[in-house]
C-alpha cells in the first residue's frame, strides 16, 4: 500500500545566474539564451509517494519567463517534473523523459513500466511535462489558444516577418523548451542530492517536438551523455521537406500548421536560414558526438520513411536507427519505450553496442554486423502500387516481415529490385540478445525504389514572404 505525503514538503527558490547549470561556454545563440538569461527558476514538491521499492516526487517547476505581458497572457513557464528514485541506486546517471501535455494536466506521468525500469536499472528516471508550455494566448492574434505545431508555426512566422533579428530570438519556442529541460536536470540533481545520491549525467529522450528538444538540449548541456530522439525524422529540414513534397505532390495535412503560416515559402530566404541556425540540429550537428538512438515511425504522416538519408550519415559518433514498421507518428500507443530502456541500460552499464554497417550497391542493400551477441534478423518491405507514399493513415499497414537465417559471416545482401509496380521500401531489422531482459532492436535506414519521384519540387510563392515594416 502506498503512503502518499501531501503538499509542500519543502519549497526551494533559486535565482538562476549566467552559467549556473554547468560551465558551458556561450558559443551559439541557443546556448546564449539558455545560459545568458537571469529569469527566476524555482520549484515546489507538490506530492511525494513512498512505496516499498521506490520513492516518487511530483514537483511543480518554474523554468523561466517567455516574452512579456504585452505579447502573451501568461509569461511564466511552469511544468511538472516527476521523479522515481528506487531504494537501490547504483548509478550517477539518470534518464530524463521530455513529455507534452498542457498546464491543465497535473497527474503523475511515470507509469508502472517506468517504475519497473527504474527499479531494474537501479537508477533515477524523471519526466518533465508541458513542453512547450501550453496553451499560449498571443495577444496580437484573434485566436484564443495555441498548441503544439500551431504555437511554433505562429512564432516562426512572427520571427521571420520581423526580419529574423537577433533581438527577436526569444520568439522561438525551442529556446524556452530547451531551457526547461536544462532546469529539470538541475532539479533532478538537487532532489537526488537531498536523498544523498549524486546524479552527474543524463540520457535524454522525447518524441516529436520533444524529440527536437532532445537534440537542442544535448547540443548545449555537457551533462547529456546519450540521446534517443523519437519521431523527429527531419534534420536537414530543407532537404527533408523537398523529399516530402516530391513524394506526395503536396504537404501532408500533418504539417498544415506550418503551411497556414506559409513557412515553406520562407525556406529559400536568408531569414529562414537564420532561424535554422538557432534551432535546427543539423546546423550544429558536430556537437552530437554522444551515442544516439534515433527511433522513427515507418509509416509517419509527418516524415517520409527514407528521411534519414538527408542527415544520418553526417552525424558524428556512435549512432543507431530503429524504424518501427506499421506505426504512425504517435507510435500507435503500442510502443512502450522498451527499446529506449534497452539503450539506456546499455549506456549506464557501459556495455558494448553492436555495430551495424550498410550501403546500397548495384541495386542491393548490403549490411554487415560487427558483434559477438546473439541476434535475429528480418527483412521488412512495404509496397505501394500507385505512388511513393507509405503513411499509415493514407495507405494502411503496408509493411510485411520476412525472417531470414543468421549467417556465419554476419553479412547480408538484399536485392532491391521489385517485381511489384509502384514504389517499394526495404530495410533490415536486427534484434540483439532477443531472449534477454533488455533486447536491443536496430534497423538499417529504409530505402525506397525506384530511386525517382512522382512529383516536381515545390515552387515558393514570394507573395507570402513579406517582412513587417
């Protein structure tokens, strides 16, 4: 039976000074915003949960202010940070999960699966919600409430129309979103310290816009030793959206918020390039030397299934992919972070990862595995007889699996030439230590054949690209 201790165990306030979170040098605009502001940061422990094998904390945290009262109705960003501390903690590393939600949601977000993994891993697991802080009411707009992509697209448009000036950089929500995660790591360290536990390093993960924030947090905070961004298959955004449009002949309804503000028309401008330098991970990819597991949906409505082609090979350091077949951007609710926890377990235990190498040569997908671990291997294929579209909500479940035998050379060659009409996507999936408590699933990037597009490029409309006077 849980003993719940209510309200106000203690309340702590800090004034954040420049460089307080860690001794990072300011060398890019994102970093300058996060570490160069002096907004107040504070937190209050709202509830604690004392269980047989763990203790939980439900904490309300103020991460700082955004914009001012002339622009938004609520300037203070606050979030709930939930923390699980198992009775046995053997590691100074913690998993930080970045979550969405709204300011009206105040429940404890770490479920029984997360609690179980915290106990098994003997490490602290934490979750920050309400990233971005939402809804936001922009006072210059007749619309009452902005959420998610609508919030971000409105802010991008405002920044671009103002000329992408540095003194307008605070308009970009990615900056306070990143700051909030950095503050949450500060908070976890402080709560852990009060429990006589040292936390010095973090593995960070989030999905969609939170996946993007996973990248930006890792770019500026040296406490981040590994990342697992989910369903944010869009680095090198210009090339990615070119692939998107030429595959579908239109922009998917999933990114309609950005189309509503004519963002595609800005993408050829110098203002958009400035925006990308502030927030697009591809522009500072050299910072991502830490291990990375990129978890993507094989039938995502936002990003075509081969979007990895425009950035993955250029990422430095150890990098791994997992494309999940027959799931959309939400991962269909069926993905319960198992592979994320497997990745995290290997990181904190300094275990050796298998190495997966692949290339396309002579119309074949050639893959080689470097490992001493047991594994299973399968071919996954998806065929659309009509067009270059593998989205779940448009075409249904197109991916099918064919298990193949492991060979002694750990080399695999898959013919990409298909007898089917239309377009075919192909990838290999490897499950390492499949019978263990923490199996690890890695895939190659999906390849789409034939290597051509059914539609021409988008032609930006300069009529919509007008800066404010």
